[in-house]
């Protein structure tokens, strides 16, 4: 680093607003355009909320349009200025739909022949290409929202060997 470098000192600031409803397998992104955190889904497939944090407080918003779900992929698409959700588990089955949230409403996206229905995929936003990149996930429906091994093996909920293993890469969880 040259003499022109400025050393950045990382500091954490504790925020004391009321905590939003905590839920496992939900999504959280930072909306660069509107400068706020957007949190959606998780908990159980029957209940899901949209909450936003503006730097001072959390606000619960209406969730009209998109169905309740958990275990989905969520990214902020900077080029489109929208939060994007794909897949997950909701309405008793794995989902293959894509939704965008612009801060006011959810809109279903016609993605054509998109990825197969899955839960718990990993995703990121590729700013260079202006695209959401999706990887892995649990590709086969199983019993209940807890997921299961994609090969249906023991402990999976797929019925113990019911069907061949998936030919696609599988990632468990949201990050890797």
C-alpha cells in the first residue's frame, strides 16, 4: 500500500430497535437503491413476512402476491433495483417460481424454462453479467419442510432409497 492509502478501521454499531420475527431459512438482502435491509420468509411454510430495516427501525410490510415459503434463494439485483426470490418450499411442495420485490409489491417473473423446483439453493448476484446465479439445492420433494437428502437415503424423508440420486450438484444450506 502506498502512502496515499487510507487505513479503514472496522467498527460495529449495536442497533437497539425491536428485533424482527426471527425465522430459520428466510432471506435477507441489502437494497442498495432504497438503502435498507429487506427480510422475507422462513420460519414455517405457513407464515412469512416482509420486513425492512431503514437503519433505525424494522417495519413489517404486506406480503401480497408471493406465497409463504422457506429455504429459497434471495439476492438483490442491482441492475433491476429489486430483491429476487427463487424456489423454496411453500404450499406443501417445492417451488420453481421467481419473484421480484421493488419495495412496494411482489411481481412474478416469467422465467421461461427456468431451473427445476428446489429448496435451499445457494445464489449470488453477478454484477458483471447483471444476473442472479443459482447453484445446487435439494432437488426432490420430500416429506415436510425440513428437507432431506436428494437421494432419498436414510434420514432424508425421501422414503429410504426412493428413486435415483440427483445428477445435479447439491448444496445444503444458504452459504458455502
